[in-house]
């Protein structure tokens, strides 16, 4: 595998990952300064997931059938990235007007949704099946580094001037996507497929079983993301209300999870290449279940820190190999379609997880989020155990970087 070229492909995800930490860190305070309630702020912060549920599957399917001199994925990057960068740049300058900042947030969300699926679809376009776990490890490593730099650098820039992280973030996004557009070469010959009819038609196709295992893999993805997004949403409140740990310290504790996830991004791809993606995901889910059950009873911050680090390793085994496994089931001719369906399932989970867990917490306490997440990880484990991935003939892979620009 051409590792250098794989890291260049990863610049697309690096650019995407620069935007969201800045978005999630600074836009909520802007909205609170306008006098909005926590409920309204929370609703606004779900706009991206709501848009992703419908726009990304449509874009993924349309990009499969896009034909241009630039390729089929690149036109979407050329439209979506500048649109997202412009609206993201406007956010701090219109933060004192609710209507304008709402429009800027909405424009950022739509712009990002327009090019994320095509960017990620390069994983399926450029790498044969046997290399996708390793390549996805590199891509997620790049995304993790982008998120870490955004958090560290964004905080420092914000202290120097409120608009600075948004200005720099927009520039980095354009530069990284520009690198992808200039360097990445889409395949010269692309298998033709029948034109789909959008999200509903693609979901119907999966449900009717034309893609063997499609329903099960999407259901598993939904379940494990419900579990983890709920934990992410309520971890700081759990730490404050149950352990007596300040929110800032609790947020820093989550970096142990993120750090081990980044460190094991590439190794998890190598493990899956050696032992199989399904088996690797199953091991990761077992580890997540055990970690969540242990976390329910932990009342020590230092023990919890080590537990989170171990769970980061397990999550890398699951998350790094899930999208390549979706491609195994969907087939190379429908890369864009199944990229969109992957994000449909994960976005739906990101909406459902915090809402369902929040209702449970209202009737119990914040510690119950650990059991809630464990239950959904167990459901994902059961579904994955029932999944049988179709055997595919060895691919005659096109060399990386071949074909027209």
C-alpha cells in the first residue's frame, strides 16, 4: 500500500475534523449570550445530524452517477467546501444577531453535508477491499490529529480574538481540500450502475435484501453509535454530579479515550487485515461492553481515566473497520450510496442516543448512562454476531494515483 499517498487522501478528513471541534466549542456560548435556553441551543446543535440524515445519503448516491472532467467525487468537494468555509467564517461576525447566526450555522451544516460523503467515498474508490481497513486507520488518524489541533489551537486563538479560530479553521479547510483536489486522482474507469432514486429507494433496496447483510450492518452501526453518542453527551454531567469532578477536568479526561483511539487507528486496521473485519469489530464491542459495565461502578477519577484509555482502543477496533465492512456488503459499484447510508445510520443514532439517554437519566441518575450505553453495545454485538459477510472475489485493484485528475 502507498502509505504516503494514503496520508494525502486523509487530508480531506483532516480538514473536516478541523471545523467541528471549533463549531461545538464556541457556537453554544454565542447562542447562550443571545439569551437562548439550553433546549433551543441543543436543538440548533442537532441541525447538522438532521441534515446529514437526508443530505449525505442523497449526495453519496448522486456522486456515484456524477460524470465530469474532474471525476465524480471532486465536483462535490469543489462546491461544498467553499460554501462551508464562507458560512463558517461569518459565524463570529454575526453572533449578535440570532437570524444571521442561525443562517450562518445552517449554511455551514449544508456545505459540510455536501462534500463529506464524497470525501470519505475516496476510501472505497482508491483502495481495494483488502487495504481499506489500513487506509481507514490512516484517514481516522488524520482526522484525530485535526480535531486535537483544532481544540488546542482554537482555544489559544479564541483568547487572542473571537473570530480567529473561525478564520484559521476556514483557511485550513480550504487548503486541505485543495490538496486533495490537486493530488488525488480518481479511477479512470468506473463501473456503471443503475441510477437510484435517493434515500428512500436505497433504504428500500437494503430492506428488501438486495445487499446481503445491509440491514444488519446498518442496524449494528446505529446501535453502537446510540451507545457512544449518549456517553459523550452526558459524560461531563456524570462526572460533575456523581464523581464531583469539574466539567473542565471531565472534558480533559475524555482526551485519554481520544488519544488511545488515535494511537490505535492504524494498528486496528492492520489487525482487521490479518484477522478479518467482523471478528475485529466483535472483539472491540466485547471490550466496550465490559468497559461500560465496569464504568458504572467506578467512583475513582484515576481508575476511570485508565478505563477510558482502554475503551479508546476497543472503539478503534469497531469504528475504523465499520465503513470498510459496509463497502464489503454494498459492493464497489455503490460506494457513494453506502457511504451515505452509513452516515444516515450514524446521524440518526447521534439524534436518538442523547434524547433516549436523557429520558432515562431524568428517571434515575447520571450513572445510568453507562448501563444505557452498555445495552446498546450488547445489541450491536448480537447483530454483528448474526451478520454473515458475503464472500467476494479478489479485486483487481487499480494502482493508487492512476487515472485522470
